C-alpha cells in the first residue's frame, strides 16, 4: 500500500491523488500507476476541475490509477495478482481488474461506497470472485526524506 500511496504523489490532480500497485503471488511489484492524463497529453492543456460542463472537467480525460497500473505492468500476465489501491475502484476500473485476471483488491478508503459507480463495481467484483478487503494498518504515517544525512 505504501508504494500505491507514493505513486499517488505523482498525480497532478489538485483534489484527488490516487495510486495503485500490482503485485504477483510472490509479492513482487509488477505494475504501478496513478490518476493522470494519457501519455502525450500535457497536464497544462487539460482541465482539472470537478464541476462545470463535462468537457470543462477532468473526468473525460483522466485515467484512473488502477487502469494505469494495469497498462503500465512489466509485460506479464496479471492473472492471480493482487492490486493495492488508495480508493476502492470505480466500475470502469473494476472491469479492467476483472479482465486482467487480478484476483484481489486491497483498498485504503471506500469513501464513495454509496455511489452507483462503486455499488456497480462491488457487484461485478463479487460476481467475478475477486476478493476485496480494506487494508488494516498499524502505521498511520510514513515520512520520506531526501536529505543525504538521513540515509
């Protein structure tokens, strides 16, 4: 989950930074991603707002962290892998998770659990036999330092 949260810091989204990390059965990282624009689309050329006309918001343009982690994988079959993600995946990402063969979703937050998108996601993941579990961590905060003397 730490790698997913660290990946989220790469997102240019001013409101919601989400990261995802895929590991294989041996817990080796095989993919990581964050919510952001598709490759070749400059972050400064697209809107990042949440409200307004559809094309004036981020929603038609941003790829979610889970989809990016799947697309950014190291070129291996993802069947039997586990994905760690900061937010419970939306219905579109759930489809990609299922199609990729990922069999477990570990999430930190389910803050949108009452929305139709996430209800649909949960339904599909359940029917496909994908295990979903909220991470239980005793670590509340992790700090990184780039100060040479701290290494």
